[in-house]
């Protein structure tokens, strides 16, 4: 028997078998990782990171905040660590900003409330 490439139907079946909480958690982790990269947090000196892009970080953090807020009731024990990660990214964004947003106006804060 020869190996054949997976068809889109195979991918759909596999995705259908993954519990919703895992899909949501994976999406949250991907957004967190993206935000951390765009804040330069993966580099030794975030201020000098070639990946630092606060505009992009704002978008990703806001998307993460929306996802977390909309799905918190389904996340069970995953909710706490994901919320803590989101809040840490919101604080890192504030620290990285030359002119920080007012509390309640930062990325995702319309969903999470002010982060100080």
C-alpha cells in the first residue's frame, strides 16, 4: 500500500475529534505567542528586537482578549492561566509603549477592563 497525501476531508475529521476547549486553548496559546514575539519578549533586549511591532501586538492582544472573554466559561481550569497570560501581555504592552494608553484604553481592555 502506498502513502497518499491527506485529503481535506481527513483534516476535517481530525479537527472534529478535538474537544472545543482544546481548540480554544490552542488558539489562545498561538495568540499569546504571537503577541510576545511582537512585543520583543523572545529577545534578550525587547527594546532592540527586530520583531517589536506595537501596532501588531495591539491587534493580537485585542483578539486574544476577545477570545478569552467570549470563551471563559468553557475553559474550566485553563481559564486562570490564560487570563494571567493575557494580563501579563497587556502589562508588557503598557511598559513597551512610549506613551502608554490610559487605563481601560489599552489593547483588549474594552473586553477585560482596565489593566494597571
